[in-house]
C-alpha cells in the first residue's frame, strides 16, 4: 500500500523560521517561512501559527529542529544561542495547540538525518556535519547512530580555535562560531573596509582575481573552520565531513584554498546537498519515524537507525 503519511518539519534558524509539509519520500509539498522572533514566547506562538497554515488530515506528526543543546529523549531544550528556548515547554505547547504528536531535536541532527537519508551523506555510516549560517552548529553520526552523549553532543560550533579570541554566546572565547559563521563573515568584511553589502560570492570572485582584501577575509573566515574540521576529524575519524547551512557551499569553496594541516586529517569534505531544506526534511523524517503509520518508504527508513528518540519510562 502506498505511504500517504505526511509530517510537518520546523527548522528554527538563527535568522529564519522555516516550516514545510513533507511526504514520507522527503518531498516538500508546501512551505512557509518568516524572520525569527528572538523572544521565546513569541517564537513558539509563530511556530504554532505556521503549523496551522500547513496542517491537514494526512499530517501524522510534527518535528522541530531547535538550535542549541537539546535532550531529544525528554523533549527538553537545555540551552540556546540566538533564540534561547531553554526551559520553554516547546513540544508540549505545540502539541496542545495542534493536537498532533511533536518531537524535538537539535536542528543539525535533523539536517544530518536528511542528508544521510536523501542527500550528500547517503550510504555513509560515519559522518560529521558543520552547519554554517548565522551561527555554526554540528552533528555527528557514528556507526549509523546520532552521537548524543548524556543527552546532547555534537556542538561543533564551540570547538575552540583561538583561546584568546572573541567572546562566544556559550560563555567561552574563540569558538569557531566566533570566526567562521555568517555573523563572523560580516565582521571580517567590515574589518577589511569593504562595503557592508559585499556578499560571500563577491568575496570569492575578488579573491580568485587576486584581491588582497578579499583574500584576507577568506583566510580569516575559512582558516579557523579548517582547524575545527581537522579537530573533529581527529576525534571522530569520519567517512565524510559535510558542510551545510546557508553558507555551506560558500565555505566549501573557500576551503579549497585552505588545505588540511596534516596528512592525518585528509578526510573528504563535501557541501551538503539539500541546502536550507535539510532542516525541515530531516525534522519531518524524524517525526514520521517516531510516529510512522503506515511504514515509510526505503528512503526514509534509512534514517530510522539514525535516531534514538525513545521517551524514558
């Protein structure tokens, strides 16, 4: 019998709130998005409204990807960054308002599930992913399982690349998020006295033509990211490193001029294939896996082994 189950995937980014109704095959059927409201209560209200816009009788569950530290098993946000939902009854409020079961997880875990099920990581069982946008997130799959630690792990944006560096929202200094995120790129552009509207594509083009200022921007942005990738590779020995998020492809291009620092760290690095859609697709996949009825098609079942979302007794 064909699978007609649908789910709604929500991706809470540093800048944008994205939502989509997604099929069991990973096809986005309808999408909506808006700028994020940094107030937690307002943001939850907007999530509920977006779900209502997308909901229909075929939607069986809702998945929400949350930035920051998340205990997926207990559906609890432990800490956040640009939007801090720690302590907010996110899953419960959306569940009560919509009448649909809700799962939550770190947004990068959701995106990596999508990439392994239907994107650039298909067929791989050991993958590290950095998601580069307003901030930097990360996710790790080892032997087909998301690495969770005691409740959350994979905070790759907080790998230290400069112990004397800029203060980070996490409370430490010199995290790669402070050097190699979209926010950091804007700062590098400003410090190079380039126009504020200079895009990353402009920087890449100018650097390719030998522009010294553009080259300095790319070195300042991509150099620490390479160091973070090398550190993650040394720790996890992945088959593949993926670069996702809105700036993933640009970061991949920038890294072509910043080689790995030693032969030990010569791991394949690729841009993620699903772009900004990875978060909503992965959130929907995870929701369908947790609440599947009927069984999902093979593309989505690949992700089943990646998520351990059992609720504690």
